[in-house]
C-alpha cells in the first residue's frame, strides 16, 4: 500500500540531495572535528562552512550559532541557560499556554527551582495578546519565550511586536522556531530576538540535530558538563554529517521557499475546502490566523482523534491527533483547548502537515477516505444523534 | 502498538447499535475523558443475555474492548457475564498497551452497569464488587 505521508510537522523525509551531502561524513571522513591532525581538518572545515551557510540564511553571525542534538535541546538550553545565567537579575519568565512541551516542561522544571512563570492565554486564532504580555512584565522578568509558529495549528505569533517590547524592557526573548525555519523567512536580528531554536528534520534534514542562535552578548549557563565544543555552550562531539545535512537542507528550502509555500498552501486549502464540504460538523482550527502554509488542524465532532487516525492508517494515510509528542498522552491537546475548543470536541482533532513531497493525489486520497471513516465512527458514537 | 485482534475489532466492530427498550442499559465515562461506552442488553426470563449492543465514543481500543465485551457476554447468564472482567477482556484481545488498560476497565464497568440496571429493575441480587466511581478507569481524577 502506498504511504500518504501528511505528518510533515512531526518530521519530514530526508531530501536526496541532503543524504548525498551527508554521506562522505558518515563514511570516509569520520574524524572528530576537534582533532588536531590534518585528517580532521576537512571535517572541521565542513562543520564551519555549514555554520556559515546557515548563519547567512538567518542573517546572523556564524559565531552566534551553535549546534545541538534537537529542537527540544535547543529550547532547554535557551530557557534554562538564560534562567540560570540571569538568576541574580530576576526569576520571572513569560511564555504562552500553547508552547511545545519542550518549552512548557522547561518552564515547569524551573518553577520547581523557584522561578515564576506566566503562561499567557491565546485567542481562538492561537495568538497571544500584546496587551496581556505588556501587563505580565515585572521588574523581575528576565525572559520571554514565545514560539514562532505553533506545531499543531500553524498559527504565527506577532514575533516582531513581542521582540520590540522585550528589547524596550531589556528582557531576553527566546523563540522556538522549529516549525518556521525552512518554511518562511526567519531573521532573528530584524525581529529583536535574542535566542532562536530550530531542528533540521522539520525541513528535510536529518534527525538528531538542532540549531540555536544566541545573540552575541547573551550569557548562557550550559547544563551539560563536558568539553568546550560549540563555544563552550554545548559539549559533545559535533556530528559533521548532521551539520552538513542541516545546512544543505536549509539551503534547498531557502531556494524554493516561495514556490513551496504556495504549493503547500494550495494543497492545504484544497484539503480543507473539500473536507469541510463533504463532512458535516467539523471545523478548522485557527482558520483566520496567519498560518504556516502546510499546517491544518481540523476538529470532527462526536468522534475521538486516535480512532480517526487509525481509521486513516488502514489506508496508508499518516496524520496525527494532537502532536506526535503528546500522542502517548490520553489527555486532549493543550493547544486545541488553549484556543477555546470545548474539551469533548477537542478530542476529535486531527493535524495534517502538508510537505514538499505531497501531491494532489495524496489529498484526493484523504478526501475519498475520510468522509466514510468519520461517518463509520459517528455511527458508533453515543454522542452522535443517529435518529 | 495494538494486537491484530484489537485492530480487527476496531475495524469490524461486532454488535454496534442500540436495542429499543432494553432490559438492561449501562453507560460509563464522559466526553471530557475522551471515552463514553454504552451497553444495551436483551435478557430473557432465565436471565440469559440474548442480545447485546454497544455504542462507544473513544479511541480504537475503547471501540475494540466494547466490541469484544458484547461478544463475550452474549449467550451467558447474567451471573456468568459478570465474570467478564477487564482481565478477561484484555486476554481475549491478546493484550492491550498499558495506557489503554483503562478501556478494558470501562468495558467491565459498562457490563456491570447494564446488568445492575436489569437486576435492580427485576429485584435480582447480583454480586458486583467494583465501585462505579472510576467511570473511566481513573482518567477523570487526574
């Protein structure tokens, strides 16, 4: 059975060009980039050329970019690293209710250590209120952490406005840009962002590597003990293959960003139009917000998400209910609840993530299969009035 | 993640639907937990369950446990049917992932609730030990 992969917010396929670029560093050029002999020089050079290339794409200096093991690690390092380094200045952090678990859990961990965290609510389009942000700021606020685009609903936050406020109050601003880098222009300096994290596997690069922009001058306390790699901020031998892969993947995305965005938006809109036309009592979450092009979150009333997901799985269609990170949980998504969907309806939410390898045929398959699958589940549901 | 049997009962659920004027009816769970299970019973004069139907809102394993539960109790006398515990449900499905065990507890409780409804209406004494306060295997108490 042909796999119809529509979960590109969870992860993406490695682009063939990326795989090709990585191969030498998984085979012949295996030296540790930190080693001193000539054999290692080309590996170090590949790491630094890649750093330069990614930095150029983000319009930052290469000295402001470090490599980590994942988007999650980037967020942990940014939030905890800043919190520990600036503890003497204050203990207050502001974030939003709909952040990825890597941000929310980092904040919760800090709360246990005496930090205070304000979780800003969002409106039904998934956006925080600038006024609420302003009034949450105290003289103890050291960090604001707000995601660029939400992983479940795709809503883009007013990052520039937040950055301006943070800068005005001399508060550091961290942005989890895992769902944005590679999909839209992201220039942290123009947005007054001080720290910004991303992950290669969300844009057709390898898994196991993240990046973190740290503006020059920002202090960060590392929390992994070890050597002095990555400007003494992230110990551990760099994976040259992953670094090269990330740089190649970003380069490819930047080159085709406009056309890809258009294509994904078109496919997503087609999917949303057809599904809402064919299936009664379903609605698109954060529909009127400024969304990243490939993301669609749809709530189907009277049915539960996992049963929808598995019904589609029978036809080789890959989607997610909530995010892959919360798929092990039984609770409804905090993001869908956060935008005000009632809990009993939130359970029936499916996230589609359209990516660059999707075709109109993929969407047609969903359009063909899904109305029947929903109808079958509704006929079983005591919440659905079948009479 | 799921056994073939769970997938089979999810894809081809047995005994879906309702029974008009049932002799026994039980409903467990609530939508905010993500599961609701309803069981309808037709019971004859000898207290034998002649027919059982279900409707479930929930995940694949909630649907599968309801389906197998109705199969397991059909043809049984009510006292025998009460021996269909969550363990029996799990075994009959060749196992459930740990996070889905609560679905089997719901199935057991739905059976008990439906039989208790019949027993109460007909002044029959039945031995039901589990309390029904954990209507969704404990997820509500979180």
